[in-house]
């Protein structure tokens, strides 16, 4: 079976979040685009519906304010519960929907949550592709 390129791209971006050493606006923006526009989507903001533009503006405003964890929370897929924690100096995030649990560890809670969100979207993409 051929690997799903969308799943591979989401997981690769999650790995970049997990490897990052601190807040990186460009990385967070790439994550937002991966979640809401998806691979191959229209990146021209002029073509986005108003609701998507408003969502982008809110996300950008959070990044402008340095509120990266709040920005990451906007990426949590609907219907998934989330938890972030620091255990012995390791930042982690877990997302759960039913029996499905996705987790990630990274340098900051925002990066861990962003990576977990990307992995949950990858899981959904992979599940729908089967």
C-alpha cells in the first residue's frame, strides 16, 4: 500500500515541532496551514471564506502577543480532549478521542501540543484513507 502523502507531511511537520528548541512563528504558521488548509489547498488568503480568514487573524494575533500555547489550542481538532503537562522537565501533550490517544513531547508545551494536533490530524487522514 502506498503511504498517504498528507499523513507523511503532517507527521514530518510534527517531528519538526518536536525537534524545535523554542517558539518559531514560521513553524506554528505552517502547522496552522497544515491543519486548516491541508496539503494542496489554496494558500491565497484572498480566496479563503470569511470564517477562515477570521480564524487566521485570531491565530496570528495570539502569535503576535507571544501566546503560543493559546495559539496551539486553536489547532485541537473538534471532539478531541487535550492535556499538557511537565513531568520531570519534559513537556508533553496528549489528545484523546474515544480510545484513540495521540501524544508528543517537545521543548515547550505549545510545541508539544502543536505536534500532537498534527499527529491527530494525520491519524484522522490515515483512518479516512483506509
